[in-house]
C-alpha cells in the first residue's frame, strides 16, 4: 500500500512538472499570436479562481472552515507574492524573453527559498548549501550575460530578470506565509488567493481586454490559453498538492528540474526557441546547485 501511494505521488508530481514545462512554450506562442502578457495573467488567475471555487463546492473541501479577518489578510499577502507579483513578472517576462530562458530561470526558486528560509525561519546555511547557491547563481548569470550580449536567440535581459524576480517573489511566499498555508486546506487557500489576485489584476487588464479584437484570435491560440489556465494552473496545482502529501519536500523540489527539459524540447520542436551553447551549461550549473541545496541538511533533518 505504501509503495502504491509513493508511486502515485511520483506520477502526480511528474504530471504537474510536465504541465508547468509545457506552459512556457505554449504560453509564449499564445502571447505572440493575439493575447498580451497582461491578458494571459488575467485569464490565468480568474480562470483558476473559478475552477478552484467549483472544485471546493463540488467536493465540499473546507466547507466547515472558518477564516478570521487576520487570516484573510495573510491570504491576501500570500496572493500578492505567490500570484500577482510572481505571475506578472513571469508572464510578462516570458512575453519578452524566450521560453527556454524563462523555464531555466524557474529552477532558481529553491535557491532563493533557501536564502529566505535562513532570514525568515532561521534555517542554517551549510557549506553544501552555499556551494549550491554559487553554482545556481552562475547558471542564472550565464543566461543573463548571454542575453545581454545577444548570444541567445529570443532571449532578452529584461525578460530574464523579470523571470528571476518572479522566482524570488514565490520564494518569499513559501517562507513568509508558511503558517497560514499550513493552517487551511489547500483548496480553501487557493480559491481565496486566486480570488484576491483576480480582484487586483482585473482593473489593470480591463482596458486591454476591451480594446483587443478577439475575433482575430485563432482557435489555436485559444486552445493554448485554455491549457495554461486548466492544465498549467488548476490541474498542476492539484497534482502537486497530492504529491506533497506522500513525498518528501526534497523529492518534490527535484521534480522542478523536469520543467526546463520539457520546455526546451517543446520549444525547439515548435521552432519558437533556439538552443544555444549557454543553455546546457546553465542547466547543468543550476541543476547541480539546486541538487546540492536540497541534499544539505536542515535543522529538521
């Protein structure tokens, strides 16, 4: 029974990572054929919000949970860092840079989390962790410098930096809002966080939504957008939450490395990305760095 649960957890996390990996090239393609970055963010958060509220209603998850005012304020803060700041930087950054660069940048998130965990949660930084941070930083720097010099096809310095800022924002969410996220069921947290994010983003996106000629948007672009909302957001989050119930955090974090592999492969196959010399080097450096960070001991080990 235990082995079956572990297998289910691995398959769920693999599925979530593949969806997140596909989201970068498919989302990039949609944003080059009629849908802006801000509109994509709006579709993603509002669509996911509706999905999570429906899931909560149909399953009855969290129906008896009472959320106090201070908890709502915490969920609002979590929504800002996990969704608004994270998605605005990532999606707009993705619309500027290449999907390969954006996906590789996502693997830096555990490194930011380690540093912030030391500041917020007093988790120790060992020599192994420090070595991992240096290697991961070298991997990110490789892409940034190559982008600045025009060495990577489709990559832009501003877009790369925005994608890195998105990972830092999500790392703040993981460390600073750990308490409130553990306090309530996952569906309850996500439906409120997505709702707050929607209320913040819709006013900024509304002018573009009203001006866009939606009749000119192709069915292919709509299909890619639907995948970003349903697959890359709603189902990916549900699968990852299921996996986290049976897998150790270190193992869950290791699946983050699947994303750039999927994204790079799909991007090159679709012809919307160019594989440069710096990509495999950056992947090796970042993967090695994050692996070292995850292998190092924490105060709970």
